[in-house]
């Protein structure tokens, strides 16, 4: 494991960078915020730099650079489909900015032929990106979760029966961005198709961390639609993808309209291009495609099963160490089927202060808050409707939340030890330590540690 970890760390940019502490010293940064975004792989950065001299417009240019850029742009669709085992001929890849835009795009498409009676089933564990886009376009119902945050398959089947014939889509996260819990996608797909509905998987947290197989159209466990973002899989150049049946995408009008989306336009008519092109109006993100393809090839060379197993060992080690800290509460189901995410709270310690203290005392980056999964975190924390109403009506009151540790393939056991040691020190000294960070939070911009470090260099 040590040799493999050293190798994986050698693939990633920025792991030796020094960051300032509150006392003015500098330490090597530790990043446990990979669920938000990941650093680039060196091979991704190299591929982008090598491509830049050849960058040009795509699709209609006749120059050599334009033809080369167009070929790479189109080749990316094939590489992406192979990576997730999408159907080679039936599925197509639509390029977007990120997974959020991908879901919004699909929501706008599917809403075009909604008769007002159609239902979307989603879950209480979703990122807001897979919740809010559906609310104003369909009747939405939420599949329940158990007390530990796991999906209730029996509730999914009950709702599929309840709305039989009306369910436009079942849309679920592949893995929770709060607890790391992996949804049983195969079982969800089987139930969804049993009742004649289609399945969307939000793969933003799943695709970078473990193998995923969309399976063939003839399989009851087929994934109809899949979305994910490049920036969460070591290619931070602003690309997302929406994968699904080309035949279905052909039915709908494009959401964004302009050049590149049409075959022919007159003052009297618009003849839209075919899918995916009619959904990619304007100058596309060719560099983002180059970066994602490079990341996919690097991850494929490592092996997604190896990535998953390495991160599984790390998160189990982290959870065990975190559980040893006084006042610690871990959230989420204890399951072997999870990715490298764990969220927690410490009794008597406000989450935002704790996150600030980890950065200021040890150079450790974590995430704090509700993680854009508000209903899920609220349910896990047992926050009542009355309490939520109070927070809504009193915007100056600090919101509740958790601390999230999320791993990448490059994190190490030593970094986890540093996290546990730092948390232990903060808890032992919380009275004085956290008072200092409260002053930082309350400080006038330009006078606090947070703002001063932006002007300092090692």
C-alpha cells in the first residue's frame, strides 16, 4: 500500500505546496476536500499544455489545427462512453459545463412534453443539483431514507406502484456527497425499469472513485442517463457530461440557442442540428475535453477497482481514528459500499470554527456546512421544521452543519494521522483555540489571517 500510495501521489499536481498558518509559519497543505473538487493530474496538465499550440475552432474550420481540434473533440465522446460502458451506437455524450448544468439541461428537455401529470422520483440524499431542477417542472416525490441515511428500496417500489404510468424519471445520486454511501444502482435500475420508468444517475461523486457500468439496453439494470463533472476527477477545466439515448435527445428543442446548434435558418424557419450538436451551441470547451480524456486514460491505467480499494482502506482508517476523539459523532450508514467520504460533528464545537481551526493550525482543508445537500444533512442531524423556520426567518443566526472529510486517490495514512492529531489538539484546547477563530470570522475584511495570507508568499 505504501508503494502504491507513493506512486499515486507522484501523479498529482500541488501536493508539496506550502500554505500559511495563523502563526505565520508554513506547512505542506493537506487536502481533504476532494468531494468539492480535485487537483489536476500531472498527465492532464501536460496534455493540455501540449495541446494549446494546436488549439483552434471546431467543426467548420478547414485549417489543419481546426480539423485536429475537431477530431479530438469528437474522439472524447468515444473515450467517455467506453469509460462508463455506455452503448456505442444508441447513446451519445452531450458536453456541458458541469454535472449541475447536465441535470438542468435534461430537466428542461424532459419538461417539454410533460402534460402536467408526470412525476419525478428523487431521494432525500440528493445534492441540490439533482433536486432543485425538477421542482418547478414536475410533481416531485422523495424516496425515503433510514435513520442512518441509507435509501429505502421498499419506499422506492411503493412510490413506483403509487404513480404507476406517471413516473417520467427516477433520479438518484450514485454516492452521497455527505456520507459516502453508495446507492445500490443495479437494484434501483431493476425496480425502475420493472415499472416502466427511466433512471438518471448523478455520478459526480461516484465516477471518479469506483468502476461504473451503464450496461446494455437489454439489461434491466441499464442506466438510462448518467452525468458527471471533470473537475471532480482530476481535470479542472470546466467540463461536464450528459450521457443518454440519442433517440430521446433528438425529440426535444435545445435549451440554449445560437450558432452551432442549427443546420439551416431563414426568417421563416429554424432547422435544428441533430443531437448532441443542437445542445452545444456556441464555441465549446475543447480544452476541457482534452483534459477529461487525459484524466480518463490515466485513471484507466491505474484501474478504477484499485482506486476504489485504496480509498476504501483510507476511509475505514479515518473513520476509526475519528471515532476515538471525545465528543465525536459520525454520520451515515456503516456500510462496505461507500466511497471515501465521512462527515462528523464534535459536541460543543461549531462546524465552521472547527474547519477554520484545522486550516489555521495545521494547513488541513475540509468542508463545513450543509454541503449543498440541505434536506439530507437536516434529516441526519434531526433538525425540526420549527428549527428550520427559525433559521429561515433569522438570517443572522449561524446555520447548523457538519464537517466533511473527503478523500482522493492520493491521500495518505500519514495525512489522516495528522488530521486526527490536529482534531485532538483542538478539542483539548477548544476554549482558547476556537475563541481566536471566532475573532477571525468576525474580523473586518483586510485585517484577518484569511485576507492577509493572500498577499504573503513563503
